[in-house]
C-alpha cells in the first residue's frame, strides 16, 4: 500500500533519529505519524486511540523503561493488527532471533531495517504492507473440535479431498507438478484445514487410511491431467509413522497401478513430524518405492529429525526447502545461507531443489539466481480443488 494511505507510529528513544525517521515518512507521503520514546509510551498511545488505528509501527529494540521486545510481547497479547518494522543496530544473528521471537508472539513482521536507515529500503518494506480485512479472531473450528472417531468416520465416508498447489519450473515457468494437500469437506463446517485432523491421526497411528484415500484421489486426478501435461507429477505427503508397516510400499503400489498411473508421476513427500522408530522397516519401504519408480522428497528440509543423516540413508529424488527459511530471507542472512547451502546440496546430490512458501517476486528472483529448480507458494497459486487446478493449468499454459 502507499504510505499516504497508512497510519504510522515511530518508537525510538533517540530524538534526532526519531525526527529523521518521521521526516523520511513524510517524504514518502505519510500524513498520519505518531511518535513515542519507548515501548511504554507507545502502548499508552495505542490504548488511547479510538479512531485512525495504527497500521505500521517502526520500533527500535534498545530503549529505556520498555524495550522493543517487551513492547512486541504486549502487542501480541493485545492481538493488535499492527505490522512491525524493526529498527536496530544490533548484531545480525541477534536480530534473527528477535524476528523468530516476534513471530512466536503472533506479530505481523514487515521486516528489519539496520541503522542507518535507507529511504529506498524503508519504502520497499512499507509497500509490502497489506491491511487486514478484519481483526484476528479464534478460528470457528479449533484443533480439538473433532474426536478421533469423528475424523475416522469422515475418512470412511470419503469426505476428504486433495487440494492441489502448483509447482513451477523456475527456468521455464511451466507447471511441472502439484502438491496434494488433504482437506476435509465437512458436511456442516465446510473446508477443514489439516491442523484439525492430521496430529490426532498421527498420535493414534491412524494416519494410513487418510493417506491411502488422498493418494487414490490424487493419482486419479493426475491421470486426468496427463493429456495436457504428460510430465506432470503429484506429490502426496507420507508420514514417518506409516513406514513401520512393511506392507506399506505394496499397498501404495497397488493403489497407484489400479488408477492406471505410472508410479513415476507420484512423488512421496516424507514428512519428519515423528521419529523414525523402526529404521529397517522404513528403509525397506522407501527403497522398494524408489525401485518401482516413485519419486521421494525430503519435506521441510532442515527442520526435522536428523535431516542430514536422512539424506545419506534414503535415495531421495527431491529436496524441499522449508518455507520458514524462504520467507523474508531477503533480509535474514542466516536464512539466506541455509537456503543457498540447501540448493547447493541438492545440486551436488543430483536431485531437484524445491522452495516452498514463495510469496514475493523478490524471493522468486533471489531463488532463481541461486539456481533453485522448482517454486511453490502463494506467488504461484494457493491450494485449490481439482476443477480449479485444471483450469489454472489451462490458463497458465495459454
């Protein structure tokens, strides 16, 4: 959004620097700017506002009475829809830790600007801001809304559907695949996200039936799309919990072959949400699946259990870089290093690198310059049902 459409709060204890920031905002066209010398005074301003609520707060970290970190903690507790721009001279590694902390408090973080502040960088970050349409509120359906019996009934009734998020080749910008994400099409509550059913199924070793249902529907969907895109692949998530059953690979092969699909069109994403408890059984399943042509992807690379060790044990065909490293890595040096090294590891292992969670053109451009193979994220498209995905593919090709 344009600065003239937004209301700002500058929180900075140094008078000279605060005046400089205010002047920069006025240069960019901002009309409504409030000022505070520390976090306590900023909270007093916010508590006294009835009209023209603050959209963006530019906040220093090291301030007397109440520093920037404590201010963000209070802001998170108040659940204010205010985006934060961190201003600081602190060490880069420490700022990275503060960024992670702010997200844990539920803060909408626009970015970090290291002092001295550059006008152009300030302008770019402000333009990233999107005003929320409504105040945050608790979801109508929470993670404990359904019992295990409710979820298993939904699975038996085949109420679950795959939603497809496109994956695009970064060099050609052609659609090369999609990730199938489970959605519960509940007769009373509508579309239910995975947080409401996946953890409970995994905790009770009941995830397999849902996996098989999503695989069956995803394979059928992929078969429909092959006439338009013969090289298309569909990725289906496979929990490590499932790999303890030595019959798993045979069951997966039967489902895919019964759909009339060649296994090379299915990529199984190995999620590391649990410890690999039976190494021998897991490796047998994965080796058998790879031998019969399935692709294997190490999902959320860098966030799971002994990820580097998994790379040496399993014949992965794809390395998927977790979105937590991709988001905002344009100003987070540690995340940038992790992403760049992950792409380099994939290249040297001769497997595809996939970056998920791409939301901005700048992230796309940087990843492409690093040599990343495949992009996935809201910049390309959000997850969608099969009809919308087929339409998206047709429009994208045209």
